[in-house]
């Protein structure tokens, strides 16, 4: 049975009522207290706050498909330059969907599902889905991308990690 907007709204409203009834963190400052950001995948199997020990107000958590630094650059710059974070943690994960396809595969799926006009729009926008064939290499490439950017200071510590979806363990790889 497909999910409906009503189902989503009902769940969100119930969760909001429960959460807000005991909420006492309205005093937290806008910049993150621990002065770092975590970039991780949008995969629903990852709970960044629990898996990475982040309390409310500690860090920025940026999520996108594949934990891509290219896709997250705008948010990284805002976090670093406007909100004073001083370190970057990149966390990709085992079993990531980005390991399973190439751009041409995604273009074909979009065309099959949405039609030729949607596929043409992808081409016009030159949209890169940013898939990758190997985790550690992808993490290294993301770090090199940030190191090569004038938008991230050279002295910013950047580390790379892999979250193992089967065990819940996070292992540093860079």
C-alpha cells in the first residue's frame, strides 16, 4: 500500500506533539557547540546522532545521496564560513546505492519512469548523479576535492570514515 501525504502528516504531527512536550533545548546557539560538521549519506539505515555520538547542538549533519562533497559544497561553505565549524567528517557506508549504478543507468531509469522530456532535462542540466565504484577511493576523492577547493581552508581537519550497516560500527579509513 503506497504511503500518502495524510499518513506522513499524521505521523509527523504525532511525533511533533510528543517531542515538543518535553523539549528543553530552545536555548542552544545557532553555531554548533563542538564546531564540526558531519557529511553522511541520506540512507535511512543510518542514524547519525546515535551512530556518531552527536548530541543536539553539537554538530551540523549534512546528508545527501552518497555523502558527496561536490553535492554538499554549498552547505559545507555555509557551515564553515557563516557558522564557524572547524573540522569536517565524511562518512560513507557499506551497501550504498551509489555503488550499484553508473550515470547512464540512472539516466535510463529516469527516462523509463518520467519520459524523454525528463531525460532531456537531465542532459541539459548536465546532472551528474555522482555514483562511485569503491568506498575508500570515493572518500579519498571527496577529501581531495575539498583540499583542492579555495572554499575550504587548507588547515581544516578532514577525516574519512565508513559506517558498516550490518554491524553499526564506524571505521576510520582516512
